C-alpha cells in the first residue's frame, strides 16, 4: 500500500504521515528533507548565479547520511532555501528516483511532500491533501520552533510561510496541487489525534472499496 500525503507548510502532513506509517506498519519518507538537504548544501551560493549549478550537483550527489542533522534541516531558513532549489527542474529530476525507489519497497510506504500524489506516486493507493488556514499553520510552526528553544517573530514567520507557499504553488516544475483523486482533509480545527483518526478512516474506506471492487 502506498499512501501519498501532500499539503502546504506546517499543515501537519509530516505528523500525519508519521502516525499513518506507525498505524499501518509502513516505512515513511519526509520528502521535504531531501529539498532541505540540497538547499543546505548549496546555501553558500544562494542568490548568486552559481546557485543553480551548486544545487543540481548537490541533488545528484545526495545520500541518506545527509538527512540526519534535523536541527539544521528543519530550521525555518532551510525551508526557504529548500523552496529555492525546488524550482530547478534538474534538482527535481535528480531527487525523483530516490523517492520513487522508496515508494516501491515491497511492503509499501507513506511519503509526504508537495507532489507525491501528482508526480512521484500518481499511482498511490490512497492520496491525502492536507490543508489548514495560514494563521493556524504559522502558529503551529511557531510553537514547534519555540518548543526547541528558538525565538520566533510571528509576523516574520507568517510572511515567510506565505512567500514559500506562493513559490511552491507557482513553481512550474512543482506539481503542487490537489490530485483529482486526492482526499481533502482540513485540519484547522483538528487536534493531531482527530486528524489521524480522520485520515485512518479515509484510508480504510478507500482500501475496503478497492478490495471489494
Ligand atoms: O509536515 P508539516 O510541515 O506539514 O507539519 P508538521 O511538522 O507535521 O506539523 C507542524 C506542527 O503542528 C507540529 O508541531 C505538530 O505537532 C503541530 N500540529 C498540530 O498542532 N495540530 C495538527 N492537527 C497537526 C500538527
Ligand atoms: O515541513 P514544511 O511543509 O514546512 O516543508 P517541507 O515539506 O520540509 O518542504 C520544504 C520545501 O521543499 C517546500 O517549501 C518545497 O519548496 C520543497 N518540496 C517540494 O518542492 N516537493 C516536495 N515533495 C517536498 C518539498
């Protein structure tokens, strides 16, 4: 079973994907980490003409050992770098096989990101598109950072998330839109537990329909 979970920044897709993976005993890949690792590797050249070539080289050389420094990878500034490398077509192509191979493990997998249901796994068994309003998403990300001892300027964070969402949605190479067969889940008013229950209900319903039909 392949489950695709897509959605904008801090919508709760990672938390949900982790919960689904645990519930169904499947491996999980947070694909945002790949773009974040590439962004970090090319950080020194950001906004310079060499940035594109540095990002492509980093994407082609990426390996799993670069996905472990979660403090650096999940920093808000790294998210901005990630969205800058994510508009480069050759970066996306270089990261495609890693994601596709992960999805095609014999046991199945859960992947979360922006284009899982549209580009990486258009054949996924179940697709979820997670939404939450921008203010709720900013507040969630702010609390997540504060819990790690990072000081947060909410005004700046709100604008940073809006800018990143806009770049992702307008990314011509991105595939960030709700797939026709994706199930929309708005978690604005939902606790983590309620969102997970709702997602499990959708997955069980879709799988039962498939088994029956
Ligand atoms: O992966 P994504 O950026 O979409 O979001 P996340 O890292 O899963 O969630 C961002 C933060 O929101 C985390 O601290 C979650 O615990 C929190 N969250 C929440 O408060 N309510 C939800 N329904 C989902 C996530
Ligand atoms: O957790 P959050 O939603 O804040 O970000 P993320 O999922 O770690 O993704 C960081 C950035 O990587 C996004 O803003 C996108 O620009 C890019 N990304 C992408 O283009 N395609 C994916 N499948 C995952 C991430």
